C-alpha cells in the first residue's frame, strides 16, 4: 500500500482562477472571485501584501476615518478573501506557461493550474541602494509622497530624481513642507517641459543639479543627507527631515516578457477590458498602471478583473451561469474561440 507521501497527484487540481500577487489588487480580485463561487487560489509571493507592507500609516483608504497601518489593512484584505474560500500559497511564482489551457504556474516546488489567471504582481519603487536607506524607511525615507507627505508639515525635505515623478512628488510636497530640495544627478531635468517649469518657478523648491545622494544621515529618523557634486566630486551635507526617492517604478513583469503585451517600460497592456493579449489572462493593479498607483485604484482594478474573469469563463462555458456573455464581447466568436486561442497563445516562458 502506498504511503501518503507517495501519493503525490500527477495532475494538479484545476482552479477556476489563479491570482498572482497579494497587494490590494490581488486580494480584491480574490474576494470577488471567491464570493462568486469561483475556485480561487492566490499565489501571494514570498513577501505578502505588496507595497503597503512597507507603508506605515494609510490615511486615504476610504472607510478608515482614523487611518490604518499598511500591514493591518492588508491582513484585513487577506482575511476577507479567505472568508469566501480563497486559498493562499505564500510563495513566489517562478515560471508560467500560458500557451494552453488550463494555464500553469509554478512556485519553486509545485505546479498549479487554472482556467483563468489574474496577474496582479504590482510594481516596485526603485531605491538608490544607499547604506542607510532601508534602515530609515518609514522613519523619513519614503517612496510615496501621496502616502507620506502629510507627515512632513512645516519640515524641510529632499526629493531625488529628475523625471516627471520627481517633479510631481516635489510639487505635491510643497503643500506640506517648508522647503523642498530637488536633488538630481545631472545638469538638466528629464521631466516634461511643463513640469520642469512648475518646479523651477515654485518658490518653495530649490533644485540642486549635478547632485548625487551618497547616504542618508540620522539614527532614529532622517536628519540629513550627504551629497556629492557629480562634476567636481565635492562632498556636502544638507539638513532635512525627509527623503523621498522618486527615481521611477519598475513593474514586476519579468516573468511575462515575450508572453504578455507590455509597453517599453514593462507595464502590461490590456486588450479587451482587463484581459491581456492572451485570452483568459487578465491584469489588475500597478502592474498595468504607471499613473495612479494607489491602493484604492488597485483594489478597484482587482474587482474589475475578477468580474471580467467570471464573465469570460461563462462565455467559454467553463462555469455555470444564468446569463452567458457573448464571446464576441471579448473580441472572439464562438467558432473561432478555440482556434484563435491556439493561434494567439504564445509559447511557454
Ligand atoms: P523616469 O525614468 O522618467 O525618471 C527617473 C529619474 O530618476 C531620472 O531623472 C533619472 O536620472 C533618475 N534616476 C534613475 N535612477 C537613478 C539613480 N540610481 N540615482 C539617481 N537618479 C536616478 O521615471 P519617472 O517615474 O519619473 O517617469 C516614468 C514615466 O511616467 C515617464 O514617461 C513620465 O513621463 C511618466 N509620468 C508622467 C507623469 C505625468 O504626466 N504627470 C507623472 C509621473 C510619471 P537621469 O535623468 O539622469 O536618467
């Protein structure tokens, strides 16, 4: 008689939907999908909860009038998804095969299959990699002005970067800060003309060109930054209580290169509603959003993706429904669905 450990199933169970990612988009998609009776598995990743796990207080998520701590908010999202039966795997996805249905994804030790997939892998703020940058995160070092600007009322702060994000963050922060130092490594800004002009004419902003940040200073909280002139090599320090890193975000889409349509930076592009170029693969949240990047917009996107999955599965006859959506709504006809899927599906990656 075989022992349990020998009885590893050869063909994994097929879920209705696999959700890759556990930020607001992934968990909201899970809440909606599981509540719609879809068999739902969330591949949460090794670091659960996405970018809100490195945010201290979230004051602009509706429904929390006193604010809420980022990790607590994500814990609530997860519990709500579990309540409706969503299953969770706290591991990174290391490989996907979207070339045939059911779709497959792999963690380091297991394969999972689903008739639909929602990609909600988010984006990561780029960091400078300074010796004390991570240690002082949440204590004055931040990657999000909208999230943390409020805490710097009447304080002097610095923003790093020369692109539109840095301009936007610097301008936003002038609402709170007494002075904003914009630190840029080159002698000209990359940002669009209109944003540059707004920054250069704002009396609260001082632009430091040819200035690289060498380190963040301070023990318990940010007290200043050490700077290097990139032309002369001269080292100096300025006193600030906050340092906002605004050197861009990187969407977490490495796994999907050559498989899902993306722009030149790597943000995924939808084809119909929230569906990607591969029928049955959907997207939600920051992985496809370089503009808003808010928890509440990501959650909304997760909701849209789950509703789209439900309707798409119905249109494919994969789940029972009283009202079946016409496959044409997804740019397909009933006759061509299988053929077009086979034609358009890319190779495994
Ligand atoms: P960008 O890539 O445009 O700019 C990044 C900036 O950070 C550059 O100035 C770059 O310097 C600097 N940088 C990168 N790495 C480092 C580093 N290691 N050390 C120091 N500085 C560094 O990214 P953004 O996020 O600003 O913008 C991304 C896209 O989103 C752009 O297309 C932008 O136009 C768009 N966007 C539009 C907005 C709007 O229209 N309102 C708002 C925000 C973004 P360098 O110039 O030397 O390369």
